[in-house]
C-alpha cells in the first residue's frame, strides 16, 4: 500500500502547484466477451488527480482490487495473467485534449491522450469520455478498449474461447479539491 501512495504522490508532484482535484475511490470495470464465457470485474479503489489549470490527469489502479463474480477467475487474473505481485498497478498519465476550451463548460464530451502502463508495458492511448463541472463538483468518465497482447498479457491457446483478446474498459471518478 505504501508503494501505491508513494507512486501517486510522485505523479502529483509532476504537476507542480496548481488548482488540483483528487479522488481515491474512483470506479473502473472491464468486460471481456468471449464465445464460451463473459468476464466482468470492477474496482472501486482508483486514484485520480486532475490539474484544473492544465488538464493534465493521472490515474492509479491497484490490480489486486479488481473483484470478480467467481473467486477462481480473480485468482487466475492476479496470478496467471496480470502477475499482480510483480506489477501491482496500472497507471495512466496524460491530458484532456483542448482543455482551455473545455474547463469552463458545465458538461461536455472530451478526448484524452497519454501513456497507459499495464503489466509493466507502457503504450500511448486515446480515450473518449465526459467531463462535468457543475457548481464546483468535478466528475469524469471514459470508455476505451485494451488489447491484451499490446501489454504482454498472454492468453494460453487452450483458453482462447474463454477470454477475449480485447476488453472494454469503463472508468468514472468524482473529484474533490485537493487542499
């Protein structure tokens, strides 16, 4: 846990001083649709930091906090695929595109771009979502797909019909001003 907090604080320092908003209980889920079995997991322990001056955003997702319907799926996910003892977190560090024209709007669609790191592999991604700033209450959500092979997550051929090569990811956060 200490490593998680330290990693997140280091990301926060990259943004420098400013008007920052934070969440430590954001939500992320993923869905894998495969011919033999659908897999769904969710995690309510996502940390997020948003710099309201620049639109820079960072996410920290503890892998072991994903919860599955079946405990055996959760065990295989952590031990066989994500190797969560070796790679305990997924991270995203990027920016909300065209931030200057967005940050003063109550609610709008946005695009984000940045670096996603999963399973020790970093890759540039783009995602689409929403941003809301209603009476100082900041929230956001995004949706994107991850191709497992892009992050070095190998699916054994025998399980090809059980686990999709692409998973749909949904994320949402409600942020509060950091003091």
